[in-house]
C-alpha cells in the first residue's frame, strides 16, 4: 500500500472540488483499494501523539462562516479501532509517547479529501494527531515508526498544506493569482522531496527563503513530514491548482 500527502485547502473543497477534487478521485482509482485508512490531519493537534478508537467516528464541522450545504455534509465511514490499537503499539515500540482517544471523529482535514476519494464511505478509517509543538524531525520519526502498516494494506493519508499563511488571505476568489512566495516555496519543497534531501526538508525554515512566510506556524506542514517518514517507493508530485492566492494544492504519492 502507499502513502499519500494532500493539500486539503479550504473546507469549500467538499462542495467546490475543482481540479483538486478531480485529482483526488483519480488517485484513489489508480491505487489498490485499502483495507483501512490512517489519516494524519493538521486539524487534530495534540501534545502527545493520539489515535482514535471511535467505532463510528462523527463528521466534525470544525469551521465557521461557510454555506449551510457544507455543514450538511456527512462522511459516515466505519471506524478502525483495531488499526488504532496497532498504531498505538507501533509508536510505543519505537519509544514515541502515544495515547488513545475513545471518541474522536473526523475533522475536515480528514473527511473532505476522503469524501472526494472514496465517496461511498465504506472503508474503515481512524485518525492520528499531529504535534505542532514538536520538531519536523520528530514528526518524520513518527512516520518512520508507521512504515510497517503498508504491509497490512493500510493507506496512510497525510492531510495538510504545502503553503498555509492565512494572514495573507486577501481574496474570496478561488482562482486568485498566487502570491509571489507560494510557487517558489512549493517548488523548493518538491525538489527536496524528489531528491530525498530529508535534512534540508526538515530544516526548511532556515534552508528556504520563503519557509517562514509560507508557514508562519507549522501545523499544516507537519503531516507532510509524517508522510515523508512513512513513505516507501517512488514519489510522484501532482500540482492540480493554486487557490485563493495562498494555497498551493500540491499532492505527493509514494508507491512501490
């Protein structure tokens, strides 16, 4: 099985899928059907790595000010408590502090891309939190601890953003031209990933001139580091579009 990183963009992606939604559907159709999915979302941020044991995770609408149609969306996929227990054991075996949450549902970083990839909502899914107070290297190590899941036909879906500076949000126009730092940063990251220059990638805030501007806080990039750590095989970059002037919607698929 594979590792996939997606830029989940604004919640409106669920009802305005655009090129990104089309790409996610095509990726899902191109890879083997997973038996279960582990989502690492930027929107569940905890001090300690936490995995959900929910048997029927709720659809969390963790946003405000959007059209009613978006709040009506539901993603009633079954939970994957057995996978969650396996994740917990793997992390603890690698001396990574971890805990379980009995009821945590799926935030929009999880259910929005899943709805576009697997609209039938019939694949068991659980969610693993990020730790934005940790270092990129620690999140990379967390991903390394999860590599064995690929042999269990588990899709690791990391959901964040290649660029995410909401203070630069200036336009409600989905097709607004990207700000000057957006594409250079996305391309810099792509080169590091393609060449497996992991130390430079993890040190992006120093190595890349646009690093801090692209990510004033690191929460939305942490899933990428988990994905890079867990990844095996060749990587392919997808660049479906840029949205709202600030969000490069890049995706990366690692496959044997």
